[in-house]
C-alpha cells in the first residue's frame, strides 16, 4: 500500500483532570479515506484538533509524509497541507463565499487583486471536484449542504492534501450526505487523503477504506473496512456487545389513549406543514412516525404537545378533547398526563446553564409536590434528581453539575428521566437518540420498551428508520404533511423508504 | 432670502455639532465591528478633551494637544482592550468603569494642575485649531446661493472637521476594500473562523481598539481645541452615548453613520436656534423641551424607525477556544 500521509505517535492531551487523548498512535495512508469512529467524548475531535494545531498535545510526535513536524497553530497545519472541515462551520455568516474562502489567505493588503485571483482559482476547483457554488452568494442564505461545500473549498484553496472532516453528516439530509460522499470519493481519486470523524457506523461502512476505533481517549483498534462488520465496530466502540435490535415481547394494546383527527398545522412562516392527519395511539403500544425530516413531523409533535397552535382538527386525550386550536398549552397537557420529550433537547428540553437537578424538575416545578410554603422544595428536587441519576445511569452522577457539562447522551437521559418519572399516560418522544452515542441508544430504547410494557401509550417520531423499525408496534409514514401509509413492525426497509419518498402517494393520486 | 440665511446658519452649526458625534461614532464602529462593544466612547472622548486642553495650555501648540489626546485615549482603549480581549471580562462593565474614571480624573487633575475649578486655561491662537478658509471663499461670498453655501457652509471650519468627514469614505474603504477590513469584519462575526484561518483574534481586536482610541482622541481634541477654547468639566455631555445610538441607527456602516450623526447634529442645532422663538401653530415652547428634543427624537427613532439592527454577531462575547 501507499506510504503514510500522517503518523501520530504517542499523543497525550489532558484538559484539567480529563485525559482526552491517551497515548494515541495512528497512521493514515496517502490517497485513502480513513474513518475514525467512537462515541461522543471518546476524544476523536480533540485528536484532530491537535493535528490541525487548534490545541497542542501534551506529548507525542506528528509526522506528515514521513517528516517530523511541529504544529502549533492552524497556520502550521495549513502550511503542511492539512485542511479541516469543522463540525460547526467556521464561516462568517454575512460574508460572501469568496470572502470566506480568501479570509486569512488574502495575500496583499488590498483586496481587489486577491479577490480576482480567488475567483478564477475557485472556478478551477469547482470544475475539478464538482463543487459548484455561487462565489458571490451570502453564506447565511445557502443551505447547510452548500455551506459545507464552502468549507471544503476553503481547505482546498489553501492547498490541502489531507482533509479532515469532523462529523460532517450531522447537519445534512440523506441526499446531501450522499452528495458529500461522492465528493469525498472524487477527492480520493485525485490523490487527496481524507480523514472522516463520525459516530455513525453506516457511514464508515459505506465510504472508508480503513477505520480506527477510539474509546475513552484511547485508540482501541484499526481495521480494514472491508474486513470488519458493524457489529464488531460497535462492540469495539462501547467495549461490550451491543444490541442493535431491541428485544421486546408482543405488544398488548389496550384502549385508545391519544386520538388525533384531521389535524392541520402551519409552521411559523405560514406554510401548511401538517395536512389533516388522523391516528390513534393505544395504551401499551409504540406508534412510530417515520419520514424524511421536514415532512411535518416536527409541527405535528409541537401541535399535539401544545407548543404550537393547530389551525384545525381535534385531539382527544383519554377520551376528552384537548383545545389544540386554542388555549391549551404544554402545561395543561402535562397536567393531564401527556409527557413530551422534544426533538431538540438544547432548544426546548433543557436549560444548559442550569444545574442537573433544576432541569430534572423543569416544567413540573410548579406542582405542589415541589413546594414548601412560598419556596421550592430544593431538597426534594435534589433527592429525586439523585434517584433519577441512579435509575437512568446518568454520568457523571452529580445533580449539582451544570447541565452543559454532560455529554449529549446523558443530557438526553436527563430529559427522558424527567418526563418518564412523572408517570404519564401518554408519552410523546421526538428523535430520542439524535446525537446520542451507541451505549446510551441501547439504554434509551430499553426504557421506551419498558414504558410500553407498563401500559403507557407511546408516540415516537424519528428520522432514523432503524430506530422506528426496531421499536414500533405500528409504523405510520409521513410524507408532505400527510400520513401516506401504515405498516406493521416487520415492514421492509425498502418498502418504507418508497413510502417516505412519496412514491406510493404519487401513484395513488394519479 | 431671510429663510435661506437662517437655513445656512442652522446647517453650518449642524456640521459643527455633528463632528464630535461623527468621530466618536466611527471610533465605535472600528471597535464594535471587531466584536468589542465600547460603551466607554464618552469617557475616552472626555479624557482626550482634557489631555488636549492641558497639553495645549502648557505647550501652546494645538498639535501637541492633539498628540496628547490621542495618547491618553489610546491608552484607555488599550485598558478596555486588555479587560475585554486578554482578561475576557465584561465589556459593558469595563466601558462604564472607563467613563467613571475619566469623569472623575479629569476634574481632579484639572483642579490640581490649573486650579480653575476643573477647567484648563483659556486658549488662544496656536493653542486652538482655528477656522480654515477654503480658497476664494471671500471672493465668492457675494455670488447668490452657491457663494453662501461655499463660503459659509463648506469653508471656515477647523481642520478637524474636514478630517472627520474624510474619515467616512476612508473607513468605508478600509472596511470593504482592504485585508485588514475583511478580517476586522470577520472577527466581529465569527472569531472562531478567523482563528482557524490562522489569524490571531487578539492582535486583530487590539488593532481595532487602537483605531477607536485614535478617533476618540481626535473627537475630544475637537471639543476642547476647536469648538471651545479649553477643557470644561463634563464637556462631552453624553455625546459618546448619542454616537453609540447613531452607530446602531446606522447599523454599523460608515456612510449611514455620517447621516445619522448629521441628523442628530441637526436636531441639536435646531433646538438651539428655536430656543425662545415661538413656533407656528404651537406658540412658545419651554427652553427645556427644545433642549430635550434631540434626546426624545433619539429614543423615538431608535425605538421605531430603523427596522432590525443586527449587531456584529460576536459582539460583547469574549473569544474562548471551545473544548
């Protein structure tokens, strides 16, 4: 095989007491796509930030193309031909594509000449790699997929031979992700080296040549992708066997707990996103709503949980109507036994600067059980938080820790614990495992099944088809604001995929 | 013709009154575009005014006064820079502190050095920036309309007035046509992008606050050595805050900043002109109301007429590398 593009030897890095990287060795061959996989917080991003000069290693050596190098700043990395596409794009939102590309590489003090030069260079790169993007477009007006393309162009404009991508598909639609993979393939064909950091096993299997697995700051294994399997990688990541398919017994559906009829919802721009949706959820079953993101699932969740006012339609909770087109707010619904785990935990589920125990009663804090005279019963909240932490294995087990300091998976467990422990009759869950690592996914799935077995009615919305298929007792597919089909849990992936793409709906309309 | 004469007079004083606002406003523009909010424009201007008054009184030279003002004002800007860039402190608190220090220190030092109740001695001749007559101003005076506009409105201002208006296109050019400007705008929007592009965020921001210091120094000098003949305590009288309002009003852009400052200057000139004279339809209006008018209009304009003013996104937030 080809010689090494990058060698990392014995890299160590600590942040205070946390050892983010321990004695890491890594070799990336020239002209390959090398995946680095690991759970959130395994140290992948830290390692790549060291390679890019964003942080300095406490000890260890870096070699680029066999030569020992010192990389103290991003400038050093750029000079060695290393480019990075960060997880959160490093773009100036109100600048044009061109301005973003030349930032830091302007050459002379006056801009005119450098802009003209960049324009022709950009055209060449676009032709060569199929990276079309309007050089005069303003970044904030571009979809994320194109913004990411600008990041890649930035790196290539700086003459990058080695391109590091940190969780590049987290913000992309499946179609955009496929396009990105084609671009990466093209870069590889041109002789560039690509390092892909991700926690999605499927991406690793789809595109990489070699894969290295990190766990808790150490590099545990490196495999040739074609000679390994999803199961092996998952096991290496978590350090034990993972159940990717949840084992569950037969559902015992009881009476109808949540009933939605002809619900129509508009989003904040006034576009009708949910177009007359009807369905029931019974006690003791999980109803999954599958669909490509942006087909009205979010608005449906918000309307049913009382966050967004519906235009028309009725919602019945345990047989009595809920005023979803009028005054009913999330608090009223919560009082009536409907708990909601929102899709975006940062935006709706948690207040990150609060301590864990404060978030563990958020939304329930005005209930009598947490009152002591005029004041909150802080002791009770802390005791309960400690119990939830134990029951849901939330780490680190400290109710006084700022919520922002928990990892994504543990933050999600905080939200789940809060909503599940209030003993609701109906549980509405949006994207329960988005940005959550494999170990926590397994735990969360088990808890959801346990809720079902306790006789709760569970409505699950997820864009992860695997999740929908392994948890749901009935699957509803949503496309363009409508429910276009209902299938059992044994429905094939291909069949559901066609429904999600609206194929059957179109045929029916014709 | 009488109305025309009055108009020329009002516009003439509009120019004079808007110059300190304009200089302070452009000063704030450099800092805030780089992501450092600066509520201390007022204090830096005041300290600059005092330094120029004191230095000009001692040396007899307006240029020495200007140099002293810039030196002191840049020093205070660097203090603000150190607090908000290096120490990552709260930019509002640091700005307010500078305002208090300047208000107190100028009076104490003025009294200690000159014993005139916080004033600096009255300046004459070379100690001030006098009026500059443009060529043929006298000859063209009698040409109707154009002559008056040229000789009254455009000619006869101090050098600093011309400097202030020159700074408007110059600032625009720096911001949008130079490497420094591109980076300055970038660092105020997304410092992480600048950092990963291999540019020092701190050094860039320090240079921005130095620009701010220079311009507030000139603004203070204008107050003490051109508009007045020496430093008088609290002579900035809130102009630094009006300049901030103008900056928001102009959405952090240099040319609209000039028009905003001219508008505030015009309101000020109008209120002085209209004091004591009865208004048509309304009758006599109390002096206090006329004096308050610019401020009332500031509030109204800022509250309702500018649409959405989006400050530089990273403004007010110290840059810390994320973990």
